[in-house]
C-alpha cells in the first residue's frame, strides 16, 4: 500500500451481519480507508456497527447519506432485492460501489446496475471477497505457473445449514431471514452460495465458464426456495466444473472444499471458502506425495478486498475485476436456473 496516501472515505448501505461483523472491521483495519457514514432502514442495525464514534454519520435516509461530505466509496450489503435500487442511486450520485453478491436477483436487474454505473462513469464491482483469500490467490499462482499441469476439472462443495428461522450468531432472536424469500433473495441456496464458486472458478482459471446446467432440490427445509443445488459447467477451454451448494448440510459436516485437478497435480483447499481467514491448501502429486502449500493464514479476505477497491478509487485505475464479468456470472446463474426448470419438466 503506498505510504502517505490519504484514506479513501467509505460509507456502507445495509448494516446487517456481513457489514457489521466483517466489512466495517475490515475497513477499520485497512491501510487505506476509513468509514465515515452508515445507512440502514433499521436504527438498531445502525447502532450496532463499531466503532462507536460520534463522528460517524448513521442515517435511515439514503438521500441524507448521499450528501455525506467527502464520501468516496460505498459498500452495499442490503438483502439482494435492494441492491439494484441502491446501487443505481449511488451511481447517479457519482459514487463508486462495491456491492455484495449476488449483484442482483436476476441478470436483467444486474444489467441495469452495470448500465447505470457505465452511464455515470463510476466503478461498480461485486464484493467477491473470496477472490482475495490468500489461499485462493496462491492457488491461482500454482495454476498459472503450471504446477497442476493441464487442468481438467474443478469440484466445489460449499454448503451450510439454513433453516427457515436461521439467524447469524450475533443476531439471535430478532432476525428476519430474507434468504428464504424468492422475492427478497431471488432464489435460495443456489443464488446465495453459487455466485462465489462460479466466480472463483473463472478467477482461478482466468477464463470464463461458457456452459452451465443445474439441478435444484427442496429436500429438507419447508420453505419455497431451493435448499440444495448441483451445477455442472464447462469453461471456454474445456475444464469441467461440478459445484454443489446447500442450505441443508449440517454445519459440523465437512462442507467447504475446493478441488482443482490437473494431469500433474491436484490442489485441495479446505475451509477457505467463507468469511474467515485460514483453512488449508494441499498439493498432491501423481506419485501420491502430498505437500502443504503455505499462505498467510491471518489475512482477512474482506480486508484485502476493501484495500483493493480503495486503491482503485484512489488511483483512478480500474478495479481488476470489471463489472462485465460479474454480469456474465449473473447470466450463468440465470441460465442454470432456467435449465434446471427445463430438465425438471422432461
Ligand atoms: N460475501 C459474503 O460472504 C456474504 C456473507 C453474508 C451476506 N452476504 C451478502 O450481503 C448482503 C447482506 O446480507 P446480510 O447477511 O448481511 O443481511 P442482513 O439481513 O444481516 O442485513 C441486511 C441489512 O440491510 C438493511 N436494509 C434492508 N433494506 C435496506 C435498504 N433499502 N437500505 C438500507 N438498508 C437496508 C436491513 O435493515 C439489514 O440491517 C446480501 O446480499 C448477502 O448475499 C455476503
């Protein structure tokens, strides 16, 4: 991080679980940013964000938030249904936006956000923090250096337990679980969890997925959205993807693994997908030997992400992940959902 650079001044719209527990602390710890304004419809949500600093604007009014003097970058973490409206208002106000995944409920909605940012000439990015997890950065290097040989397939299992009354540990008792509302979330386990995996594959391999198809299930929980899905896909060069996501997997089961297989090596990242630093990365050779791959186990992917976005805002250089690729990921999700319905109707 360049020294003596003034902090980029951040605001947050949507101050619930991920903003309060991960991103506000990440901005506070970042080497190039400072939080100056918060906006949420809920007063208790606003009050719960640290630091307990009286100079930090806390407002339920988006118009007031937009008037914050000096505001330079905004992280959006409302439920998915509100991403488009909020991001478009921010773009119209000339503000760079780092918006949580999925960018929107549908590709059409996301396209409106991308168009608004382009029209305003302001940066827009999806907050795929897992791009910045040090294990994934290291894995990408291994792939690019040829350590795995010619990659043939990627297998991802990313799952959790999300009952109808699910709440983050820090919100027990008061939480409204919007994730099981198609209207609020745009779907269930697939739209919530698969964006991470789809983006990671494309980031690690440095090429787009061009084909996807999905099967979804409503198997364990009694709610109107999918509680599990399997997506299979293929990249432009032919690498195969098998990606399982679930809301119906008990949290104590092994449930976060990312495996990349090539003809010279198989990399396995365990417990690196998610919100926290750490996890493990191993490399298995064709002769059966297994080696641990070192990476920084303390570094927060959220902190690295906000630092990268702030650096782009400060320098005026493009964020390394342009909105067109996030829109492509939204189109893949739409395609997966459509194909799932077609398959189910055979
Ligand atoms: N990257 C990750 O690992 C990760 C983890 C969790 C959530 N997320 C994403 O972050 C977003 C938020 O998820 P969450 O779990 O923090 O949700 P949450 O329910 O805990 O918090 C959402 C907050 O947004 C507020 N809100 C709702 N509508 C608003 C509006 N129009 N304007 C301002 N505030 C509004 C709510 O009052 C609430 O405080 C979702 O898009 C979700 O998919 C990402």
